[in-house]
């Protein structure tokens, strides 16, 4: 018999697995070899019950080999190919067509959704073979253009299809439609904080990292959550990237093209944020790919965790290495971090008195290293509004998120068109070689920046990030040249006086 094709996951990549079955005489037993994990070993009970529901009684000694033998196999994704292999070896099925099969079997033969369906669809497209997958995974599989895929509800329908008795519904190609999105919270709901709202608009337009510093109750978390409402929707390719990562973890498909927003508590472990573990799963920084990663109470995060984010923030990808192997995950995130100015939270507050000593304030601020701060483009103070100011601005909200989002979309469109030939989509992604050659600086920018860089103690990376932010400010104002006022505003967000 020909082997049945299934898959297993290696990171976000689906790797082909060949399921070979041999049945010999003797007392009933099923043995599975080829480095299966516990979920794969337990599949023999699910497979036996599912075949029995169709009137197929498995007898004799059944040997199931999962090739390649040295590749670890995990999850219930191999239930369906194992069942097909056993049924074929019993002579209950005609010769199976070429294809990739995946799905978890219920005891009554129903197919449940599985992890890794998007990766399987990409593998099937690359090998030009059809994919047979559970109907629960049809929505995410539809994202993969050029993949011939069929949605299967249960094992009985698949057997009937192989015998030519019925037709299985093909998975239609996904069409990305822009649905109206209601921002919650809306920028119009935020009272005051004009400077912070301007900084968030710049961050969204160029995908720049941002630090919000302010006393408790100043609105840092509200501002961070409002950022998602002004980000442009994901393109089809970006939606496929984010869904591929979610599919690896078995998370449900999110339609509509909204950028992801992941809020992480400061007690989270390094593995949960950066990824890893025995199965090399992606972490929060990868789940936030093409969206927002929000770290509240930034100085309370463990130092080794923050240092572990340095290289991923720079490269847009994270390499997770363990004794069992190494995988690479994308993590092009817009990092938003919020922090209090000191341990008690009231340093510089107009009402409350700070009780921290100068040594305690310095110790608190030193929890965040210079290299991490250097990778955050915008440092923004979020002052707490006085009660009389809150009353004065009541009912006098600023622009709504929809108006700000239109400006952000326009700036992003300019950036995509400008950097398409270089392979980038926004200003924050630009490497140093591109920053120095293609930002179209006006005549007075270089001497102005030279004079200010020394005063602000900017590193080479810091200067490059200032220029990228300045280019984003110019795009928002629809200027082809990057002028001195744009650089001056960008420098205002790099002034380290908030933390140094």
C-alpha cells in the first residue's frame, strides 16, 4: 500500500509525515513507532473507536510507522491519516488519492479542528496536492491562496468521497473585506493628553515603539488600548502571517483584519513571552506580530526577560533554541510600554507627594537598561490631570479614532509605496543603510542633528531612530522632504530627561 500523508509541526512550519501501516495475524494490538508523543500514542484508541462506528472492526497486530523516524511527532493531527492507513490496509478503501490529511477523530467518527492547519495548507500548496481538513479549520485554510482544500465533517463522508458516492465541499478562497471597526476606547473618549495622543499617532503611522511615563491614574493604559483603533487593517499577507502563528497554538481564527493586541502581565515568564518550552511554541511577542505588544508596569518585569527582547525588537524575528532543536518566529511588533516615574508613582505629580528618596528613584529607573530604552523611539510623559482640568475638558474630547486612523492610513500607504522596492512596509523596519541614503533630508537637517546628538547623548542607533521618526512625521504632514521641524519634534521624543 502507498503511505498516507499527514503533517507534524516544527515551529510554525508544517513538516510532511508518511503513515505506513502493516496488519498481521495474532492477538489484537496497535503499536505506533516514529517518535510519537503521548497524544499520538493515544490516537490508537480514538482511531479504533472511529472505525468501529463505521462498522470496521480492527483485528490482528497493527504496526503504524511514522516516517521520518527521527522527527518528533506531536498532537492529535495524525488521527485521520492513521485511520485511513489502517482502513486501507484492511482493504476497506480503494487506493487513496495523493493529498495531505489532518484532523482529530472523535469516538463517533467526527473530525475536530487541529493546530497547524494553515501550515498544512501552505505545504499542500507548495507540493501541489489537495488538503483534506476538518470543517472547523476551513476559515483559516481559506487564507492560503492557490491551495486546493476540502472541508470534512466526519470520517464517513470522507470514505464516501473516496468511493465516489458524494462530493466534498471545496474550501472557497478567502476575500478580505474592510468591515466598519468601532474603536474601543475611542480617541474622542480621552480627555486632555494632546501630546500623548500626537505621539500615539506617530507611533501608529510608522510602527514605532513608545514608552508612556506617568503617575497612577494618568491614563497610560487607556491610551495604549486606544492605539489599536487607529492602526491600519492588516493586508492579506499580514493576516496570513498572524493566523499562521495563531494556528500553531490552536487559537481561533480572527476575521476582519484587525491587528493583534497582546497585553502581558509583569509576572509572565520568559518562555511565555519569548517562546520556547519542550515543544518550541511561539510566545506573546510572536502572537503580537504585526500588531501591539503592551507591557504595563514595565520596570516590574524581570531584567533577563527585558534583555531577551532586545534582539527581537531590532531584527523583527526571534530564534528559539533548546536542546530539542531551534526554530525561528516572526515578531515585528509595535511595543508599547507604560511605567510610573518612581516606585511610589508620584514623582513630579502636581497633587500627591513623592515619598521616594533619590537613591530609590535611581534604583527604580535603573531597572530598565540603556539598550532597551535606546530601542524605544518615543518617550512620552503622561501627566495626571487635575480635578478642575478634568471638569474643564468634560465634553470637549479631541478627534475621534476614525479621523486619526485616516491620517495614519495615508502615511502608511506612502511608506509602502516608497519602500516596496527595498522589501519594507513602514519606516520603523528600515535598516541603517536605507536610513542614511533614502530619507530625502533637507539641507539644514544634518548640521542641526549633529549639534543636538551630542547634547542628548544619542547613540548611532538612536540617531537612526530619530531620523525614522522624523520621516514618519513628514509623511503625516505629507511632505516629501524631511525638514528640521520634523527632526526637532522627533528629538523631543528622544529626550532622556524623563528617565536619566
